[in-house]
């Protein structure tokens, strides 16, 4: 197999980066593409109490086990499988089990800070930043955390104003300058998704041709 193509998709919380990643994944045959979510690479917090875990700043680069993520990407790019960690948001900790991920021709890495670390950027063939207005992002975050993660309105707003917004301005927004392509409005930007899908399919086709040769 040719070296897989690694696409990094970054953006603030609620920007629609996950929607872009999943739309791309759905538009390409499953045997050719795999999605890696940075959220699963939050550091193991077994040694902390639940109260301490809740207080963790999950929007800071230090919250992620980037060394492990980098190693896993190198393994996948080298054509070997990994045991990807699974993060349990209700427990604020990694699950006790992992998921086997096989290498595919296209690897999508999605997360708020995937463009923040130079080592990760250097592995990427295409770097994308999903850019969405802050008022839209906070509404999406509010709805998601209440429905999917069991949070209260008050806790989501307090976390957003005290941690998420400052971390976005300090660490996430500056990574826009590293992007090859900036996609406004995330998953609702069908034109951008169609262009990306066409480009990725072109790369997959070219790799298949090179493999046959």
C-alpha cells in the first residue's frame, strides 16, 4: 500500500469540524478511509478523583496525550494497525478497552488542536480549519453537551466563558494560519465538502494506480 494520505481537520468547539470529517468519511468507500478523533487521546486520569477530573482544562494542549497520538499516526502511516484509546466523557477518563484501527488509504484526524502541534502538522498532507462564528459555536456546544454528555445549561456556560473561549483565543484560533484550506460553517458548507471529497477521491485513485504499477 502507498503511504496513506493524512488529512487534519481543526476548528473550535461547535465549529462543525466533526460534521466535515464525517461527511468526508461517508462520501468515500469505507475500505479506503478511517477517522481518528483527537478527543479519544485525552490523557488517562485514573489517578485523579472525579472532582479533580471535572476541573481538568480539556481545551488546553496539555490535556491531550499528543505523544501517543503522534506515535499511533506514524504506525498507521507505516501500514500497521493500532489500538486506539476510547474516551468516556461521563467518567472524564479513558475506557478500559481499546479499538483496533487498521491503516487505510486516507486517514482523517479531527480535533480542536490537531494543528497546534508541529509534529502532527508535519505528518499531514492536507490541513483544514473549520471557521464558524462564536455565537453559532456556543449554541451548538450547549445543545451537544446537554443532550450527549448530561451537562446542565449553567455548567456549560460557566465552562465556556471561563475556559473554552479563552483557550480558543489562545491556542485554537492561531492555528488557522497553518491551514491549507479554511472552511466556513462546517458541515453545512456542501460546496467545500464536495470539493474536498473530489480531491480525496482523486488521491485515492492515484494511489491505486501507483500501487498497480
